[in-house]
C-alpha cells in the first residue's frame, strides 16, 4: 500500500504548528539599556539638574526573538515641551519605547525624573587679564588688555547674577620675556555658562623691574712696561641701578669691572686719575666711591 504524500505533508505541518505553540510562544524577560534624548525644550530654559543619559527597560517577548533586542541601539525620546522654571516631574511612558508590538514593556528604571529648571539669561561683563602666579617675577607688566574687553554670557539667571567680570585663563610670561606679548587666550567661565566670544586677544608690555645694588670691586690696572704702580684705594665701592632680574643674579658681581689704563710713557710720581666702570647693558652707575684714586708710579 503506497503512502499518501498529502497526508505526510499535513502531518509535518501539524507537528511544526504544535512546536510553535509550545516553544515559539514562550515568553522571556530581558533587561536592556536605552539611551535618552531630550527634545522640544522651550527656548530660554536651562535644566540645572535631574537629567539622565540612559534608562534600563525590562522587555518581555517571545523566546525565539527576545534575545535579538539586547543588541539593538534604541533611543527613548523624552519630550520636554511642557517644562517650566522650577521643579518638573517627567514620567517615562512605556508607549514611547520604540519597540514592535510583539514586545511588552514591563518596567522602566528610573520610572520618572525630577528636573530642576531655570530661566536662561544674557549678560555682558568686562574681561580681566589674569597672569600665572610668579610668571613676571623680576619684571613689570603694564598695559595688559583684552580685545574685545567685554563678552556676552548666557546661562542660568541665578549663576549670572553673581558674575561681575570674567577672567582669562592665566597667561604665562616667558623668562626672559619679550618687550611685548600678544596672544589668543581662552576665557575662564563656569561649565554651565557660555561666553561669546569664547576667547580674546591679550596684549601687554613687559619691562624689567628697577632695583639698586651696592658692591665692592677691585681696581684693575694696566701698568706701563717697566713701571711699578700702586693705587690707593685698590678697591672701590659702586652703587648701580638696573633691572632687578639682572642685579639679583648671583653672577652679577663678576660682570662689573673697575679699570684704569695708564699711558705707556708715564713717568714716576704721584697722580690722581679717574677709572672706568664696565657693567651689563641696561645698568647705570649711580655713585662711585671714591670717584678718583691716587696712583704712585715707581
């Protein structure tokens, strides 16, 4: 007796249908993380606190396809069109979870948000140039200014009320510094405040601070050939004015020289002569004691 293939096909279809009823319709629960994006926030408002970047969603669906949802990059769009200044409670609605109808949203964590909303404000404040501490040691900075010298701030009204001026990021003065510094410097503003423009051009003049020093220097003589010369005194006292950075250098005394060059045909005897003082450029001799020395030539 030949088997009827039609009956065999019907039996296979019934077996497949029974398998689907027993396994394909079995439900499983899966947790997934969903990114949150906000939209529709009214102009002029600022969310001070309470916002989250993602939520955890418990999804229930057929066992055969539920695991596929774990790898999906889904986004929950949070409508903020009705928020007002103050405290706002926003509830996450399962209907807004972008999933096919075959899935059921069981739970959302957190289920709601408490948003602290403030009115945004605009304010124009002056810009002050800030120097890094110790950056201009030994030098004087003058004429420091920013261009533009005012900027427009946008941010929470409560924060802007306390801001009277905006400083630049600290400017470092190189050592030794150039006579003039000009560079583009960013502004130092709080994270929740925007500045327009965000940076300014800073210019300033740098000059060395003046100082005075008194030191003793030996008198260097250029003696005539064949002559013995004695100087009284052979050490002179010098008062020098100049840049503080130069005068405070430990090697500065060695850079100062008092010298006297005698004529090669100088005859024996006693003479009174003035000496020369050599010092680094930018320094000035204020006083020399004595200003002349007595020479004894033998």
